[in-house]
C-alpha cells in the first residue's frame, strides 16, 4: 500500500511526463501542493499542481504555485516535486527562493538535481541568497524549511524519468538508446544489406514512439543507401527527431529521403564537403554538416559531445553491424532494445549482441 508521500509524488510524476520532449534538454518535472485545511480530510488536500511545459518556460514549482487561487493557503503547505528545486539563477529565478517566500513548511523531492550539484561544485563561492530588496524576504529565506528526499520505488521512477537529462549532465553527451531488429538467428539484413522486415505492426508503432521520445535518430550511410528510410515519426503523434547520418566519405545522394528538409545533420571526415571533385549529387550544405576531427572514421564520442553542446540529450540509434560494434566497443550504449523475430534468415548481415 502506498504511503501518502508516495501517493502525492505519483501524481507529480504523472504531471511531469506531460512535458515530454518539449522541455528537452531540461528535465521533466511535476509538482503537487498539499495542505491540511480546516474541516478537510485528514492527510492533506491537493490545492495546486503544475509541470514544466516548455524549455525556457516557468518551472513546475512556479506553475503549481500560480495554480493556487488563495496564496495565503501556501503558508505551511507541503510541495511534492519530482526533482529538487533549483537554487541558482538560470533562465528563470531560483524556485527554492519562491518556495521559501510563500512560507512552505516542507519540500518533498523525488530525486536529486545533478546539474545543481555540479553547478555548486564548479562554483565553490556560490551562496544561496535572495536577489530582492524586499525587507521580509531575508527573514523568510532564513526560516526553517524542511527538505526531504524520498527513497524506494517512487524515487527510482523519478530518476528513471530523467535518464536523458542525467546522462547529458554527468557524461556531457546524450543518452544513447540502440534499437535492433533481428532474425531468430541474429541477422539484421540480407547478404547485400537489403532490408528484411522483422517487426510486427505493433512493434513498428513502439519504434515510432521511441523516435518521438528522442531528440535525434542516428544511422550509418549504408542504411540510407540500402533502405532510403525517412527516419520520421509516423504511426504516432510526435515531433520528428533530428536525423543524424554517419557518412565518413560523403556518399549520401542528394535525393535521399533523410535530406528532404533541413532537420538533418551529416557527420563526415571529408575536409571540404563542397569540393568540386565531389559529384554535385553528393554536395551537402555546410549548415547541415559536422566535420569530425578524425581522418578515416567519424568519431562517435566527438559527435555525441557536439550533439550535447547543441542541446541534444537523447539519441536513438538504429545501427547496422559496423555501427553497433563501434558503439558497443566504446561503451556508448545506455539502453539496448531488441526485437527478435521468430523467423530464421540463415545468411546475411549479423549483429553479435
């Protein structure tokens, strides 16, 4: 049976998920405000709630506080937040300062904010101080405010929700999900790389849900040459991810479906992508191209760092054998999703999981 803390945190968690990719690379955060009001049920009543809706927009705590009509009810209330409130000035003022100013008695957090911890480590002189001329704020800031972190299953769920964000902060690269569809005997394509269907209609929909969840999708150029995929979100509602194509020698044809609009990035080692020695059909605009500092093969680590630098916190990779082997060897796979068909291919391109 769930405790009251778990019950209210579960509500905040449900709200947090509504943020989805709209908040990336920021974390998804939900907040629920609870108060024991006179004449109301024991255990507290939800008087306000909110979530982080868009990158750069108000945080969950701010939206939850705004939702409370009578602000005097906030004094002595408890706020449940899936991620500990920020304590520094970024795109928005610190949420902890606002929480203190309204006289909350307790903040219950579902997970620690690793970004906040790293920020304070990098800035040892950082102090939590109010940036306001209001006379009463200093007294409110120094007032007792209990901050509690939950443990157990609900805490794990809060942390899992923001695995993209935590990887982006800790490893300075996006979270890498690898999706592999294969035959019962381990083949992912025919002998010449020709496409073979291994997934059901239901599984195809699951894959498109994954595409919608990730900010970018990555494939090797051989996948483009053999299958000419669109790499878009189709069977479900959602935003198309940035299409990232690994193409060391710049072999991608201009007519490829992945180049149909500006939402793509070609990673190459070619020094001058618009060199006249290249066929016109293979010249890629510089704005959609990233040059790897390596000579022969695109550096996966450098590419992932670049994606992190431009605000990409999650990448779904749909690899062939070569790309999969490189990712595995370099320890760059955070999550592996495998769809294994019952059919046997007996020959073709194989992936050793």
